[in-house]
């Protein structure tokens, strides 16, 4: 079942180039539908929020209306198994958690990192991994794979994301420990705005999930380099529901497992060339229930 794309149109330059691999149509499972909260079963619709400005996670197609990406492929397959429609709204990233908490939306999905802090206010259904790196202009020889080269620079970040948390909680303490100047954080309302700031020289670097590196390089107006940083932790990615809505969380997890079982999850990973972030066994709130062992920087 195709989602109904609502909300803002695409920002210039953010239209996605969608791989041509077709997605199969999955048969609805009455047992999965029965797991949904009664209100959703009766309405036959799940209200889903995203921020469609981050390919290949999700972005607007060239028509400025249709939302495409690897996460939309996953959520569409899950909706088919659940036997419901999706009404998808694109809003600012910073509004996703409040939108779910206020029950304006049933769920949200936008390559969101599962953190202990976020698990205190929402419930995660984990889909994949997140691995972050640094993006700088290719000709900026000041920035390399040593995190110390970032000290004293300006970083652009989207408000409300873990990218800013990584700078505050990992990079700046590292700089302080090395006796180097701290990184200046410049906040922007969207990932696209932070990228424009990088290209125009208003910031020296941004942090970015490696999942989107190839797409970012392809669309960048200037040559860029993407540098993995061991100082950044590997994290779980997931969709979110309200903290108290475990009934919906369990239904979504069951649908996700069904998508895995039918081979569609692996097809999506291959289609978008993101096999590196594959999560073999999805779960709920895995940051606390199945914590990852992090490499030491």
C-alpha cells in the first residue's frame, strides 16, 4: 500500500535518485492486524511522521510529493503486512519526538538513533545500525582522520540530532583533554541547511551517517570527503512510538520480523546498497536491552 505523502515539498537539490529495483507486494496478515491498537484497526490508518530531507533514508522524489528511500520501502512493507494504510507527514526533525509524545502521530521514522535519553520518552523499534563520520570539503587539508584536527573548527548540525550530541559529549571533551580549543557548534533547522553552510564555507565540517555518504557525494556541488571516526559510537537506528504505546510497538516489531522473514528487508538493503547497516535481529529499545560494545577512540 503506497503512503500518502503530506506536508512540505522537497527542498531544492534534495530530490532522490531512486534505484529501479521493484518492491514486491506483501499479503496482509490478519494475526498482525489483530495486534494493532483498536483505534488504528478501526481507522485502518497509521499516522507516520518523518523529515524527508535525508536521502537515502527518505527524501522527496522529483515530483516534490512522493517520499522515497530505504525507510519508506521498509515502512510500506510493514504496512502491507499489517493490512493498514499510512498517512506520512514530513516535518522538522526536532518535532518528531514531540509529535509522537503529543499523539499527533502514531509513530515516526527518520534514521533516528536510539539513545538512552530518547528511550526515556519514546519507545524504539530497532531496524538497523547507525555509523557516523565527518564530512568536509575535499580540499580542506586541515581536517583528517585524527579527531584532533577537528578541534577549534566550526561544525554545522541539525537541531535535535545526535550529531550535535557527539560533538558535545565526545569531540569537545576529547579536544579539552588534548589541551586544544573546543569545536564551535552552529545549529541549523535541517540537515540540508547544514550542508549548504559547509559548501559555502560558513562551517568547516558536518557529521553524517556513513549510510548516506555515497548519495551526499553524488549531489554535493563541490568535491567532499567522508572520513570515518572511531571516536563516534555505533548505534541502533529505529522507528519510534509513544513511551506508553507498547501495543503498537509490539505490532510494529512483529510486522518488521515478518518483512525480514519474507526476504524483503534484505532486498531493501541490497537495493539501496546499505548492507553494512543490516540488523539481523530487530528488537525494542536495544540500546538498553542489547547494548553494543563500542570501540575506544
